[in-house]
C-alpha cells in the first residue's frame, strides 16, 4: 500500500519503487502470509500478528465436538479421559487443528510430573511409608484434638501444593491423611476431603497456580502482590474449610 523511506512516503506506483535496506512497507494481506514473510530473514514484521492460523470456518465444528465431549463426560458412564479424547480426535478429523498444533498444545512437563507423582503416592501407601509417617506424626501430636490434627493436615497439604502441583500434593497427602485419621480414631472421609480442598488453596505463590501465572504477566503483578492478597485469603479459606467440613459431616 505504501513505502516509507526516511521522510519520504511513496503511495503512487508502488510497484515501480525499488526497495532499499531500511524501507518500511505498509501491507494488507492474510495473517498466514505475514507469518511466512516473518520467516524470511530479509524482512522484519513489526506488527504484532497472531502466529497461529485462524480458522473461523471451523467454529461450529469446534463447538460441536466440545459439546459432545462434555456431554459424554457428564451424562454417560464413559471415563472423562476417553470423552475428552473423543472430542480432540473429532477436532483433528474435522480440521479444526492440525496434528502438529495438537502436539504443541500438550504440556509434557505436567504429564511427566503426574506420571511420576501418582506411582509415588501408590508406593507411599503400599510400602507402609504413609502409615509410618502417620505414626511419627501422632507421636508428637497424639494428644491434640481432632480439629488441631485436621489443621495440621490442611497446612501440610497447602504447603506441598505450593511446591508441586495440586494433583501431585493430593496424591502424596491422601494416604498419609487417611492413616492419621485411622490411628487417631478420626473420620477418614473428613481428612481426605480436607486434603482435596487444601491442595486447591494456592494463592500465595503465582507459580503454584496456573491461573495466577496466566494473569500475573498481563496484570503486572509481583510476588509481594500475591502475598499481600493471598495470605489473608488463604487463611480465610483454611478456617472456613475446617469449620464447614466438620459441620457437613456432623449433619
């Protein structure tokens, strides 16, 4: 559409203008063409453009397979993983995304982390390590009331969730919590539920929660911002959790 060269602007007969190094071109094209131009070392695309190819014609295909996956997972006996896989395969076959895009969208770090943590939790239970840790905890805390033991489990679960993923922390803490409940004549269901909810109480560190990580960059939040807001929110959720879980079970 135009060529900018210093203080000069060429708008007429642009085809006849011989380009020089440093010229700025004003262009109108499809996004995918600009992506290809950006791959050429002779050009630098200065406009922020979407790197992925947009496929608006596949909108209804994506919505259809997404709804299908959700319906299969919610209203049938099909396992959730199989239901989601069905939706993903349908989108691949319909051309909503390519196989390369599907592979690049997979967070392999999360998959391998869970693949290692789940056997670790099973090993803690099957080898008796969880029971041993529970006994050692009761040696020092055996005289404490049930609500205090539940608070300890909740704090430990919260702490581990800040370091590893909430799923990994749940896998590690549930066997230990159940053994502590059995050894102290507590309700295992209460302890397991406390672990499940406490591992989602991840508001102190942005890296512990994928949602906080996503909004932290665009929002310009710093670590002390999360601590200032997350600390009282974490404490409030912890107290509410202990009160509500015991009240619910008591009913």
